[in-house]
């Protein structure tokens, strides 16, 4: 996973080819409504959780062609008018966590991370990290790091409820553990930037979301565990990043590559609905390709262009409008809904009006 807020030079270099990599198809998950209030205890053993579908197993962040994780991770989601409920189960032979202070950089050890972009514009998205001790790091990202985004550590996910369940003994090398799980209830209000006018999602609405498990190679010590050292470098081995919807490269901060949660008003356990991608997502993807082409043009010419013919891209959109100055551009194309348009600008933000 790309760490924050370091490797900024690498980010600038990455930007020139980030969309040239083969992008895995984002995954989709249908979340059903709960019928009764859930008791947040971390166990995921209530009837409503048992009726919910497990996600597909997490994969290497780069995709299914890379080494498969050697320990299983899966998630479930449910919702009601007040909360998004998330349950995650992480099989783990050696449960390890030492960071206990909130806002610690807990990805320096094993953790689970949740990324949410409710409106899918790639800006002002949320990241929540939790370890097996229940230590929380929550932050708001103004925009992706590749566009100069800044993490706002002062943002707190108000009224967030969560609990950890351990099937094993934490920080104890004397035995082999089974798993740890987390159950959480995220208020819609905490994920809204509309103040008191927040609302729950509508039936069929889709949000961008992804999950990442950070896993280090560790070895036992007299006091617990430590990161395993590579004798050739004298440093710890790099961490693994196991994710629900693979990104195609080692960088979680590309919200456009995350998966989707589709909200269904069907009660959990009463049937199944297919996940169907919103047709507007194709338009957004094409606009992002044009965005990448504009960035490539800028790298070669020191300016942006308002001429589609200047961009080295096989555009499949029927109608494209480009506005540009030397340092700014806006590209638009009609949405599937009549009278509305999708837009993308040089900071990668995508929106419809």
C-alpha cells in the first residue's frame, strides 16, 4: 500500500503511467438491510450476519496473477437507515498488535483498512484503520496523493461503534491462533459532508469502497513478536497488502479502482439480487482515460490542450467537450440521464450535474 504522506517524488513519476497498467475489473457487493438492531461485539454470529453473503477472498493488491494470500480474509456488509454495518474476518496464526494510541500509524504493523468514497468523485474520501487491539486511525483525504491530496488526521468518525473478537491470544508466540474479527457500525451522518441534511443511501445506489489487510512477516521473541529481518538488506521484509478488489498496482489511493457496494432494500436472508454496474461508470472510465491523455500531453508540451485530436487516445465517447488553459482543463460528456453531464478536471475529480 502506498504510505502517507511519503514517496511524493515517486507519486509524480507514477502519475505518468498509472493508467497504462492493466486495471482489474472492480468487484461489486450487494448489501441488504437488517431487520433488527445488531449487537456490536465483533463476533459476527448473529442470525443476520450468518444470512449475509461473504465477499470473495482477499487477493494480492496487484491482482489474481500475483501470489495468493496464505491466510483467508473476507468481509460482509449490511445496512439500515442509520448505519453501514461491516464485518471482517481475518484468519491469523499469530495475532500481533502493539500500537494502542489512537491516530498511531498502525499500518507499520498488521491491520485492516477500510476506504470509502460515498459520491465516487475520488475527492474527500475516508480511510479507517484498525488493529487487533482495537486501536483506531481515522482520516479524511482531500484528494488522491497523486493530485497533491493531504490527509486530515483531525477528522474523527463521530459516533462510530466497533468491537474486536479474538479467537486466539494476542502477542503470544506460545500457541497458534485461529482468527480475529471486527464488527463495525458507521453512521451515515459521519460519512456525509451535508451536515444535518444527510441521508441513508437509496435502493440501488452504489458507493466506491475497498478493504486492505496489511500483513508483515514476523518472528517470535521473548516478549511477543517482531518484524522478520531480511539478512541481505538488514531491514524488515516488505509488507503484503491483501485487498478485496485488486488495484493493479501497490497503491490504495486510487479511489476510481476500488470496488462497489450496492445497497438493496431487500431484507437480509430473504433472497439475492445481482450486482449490476451503473452504465455511467463506463463514461467516467473514458473520461479518466482522457484525463490521463491530457497529463501525458502536458508532460510533453508544458501545457494542456482543448483539442481532442491532440490527445493520443482512442475515445469511445460519442460527444466530448474540452476546455483548457495552460494549467487547467475540464472535460465533459453526456451522462445516461438526459440533460446531465459528467465532468473531470486536472485534479482528477469526477462529478455529474
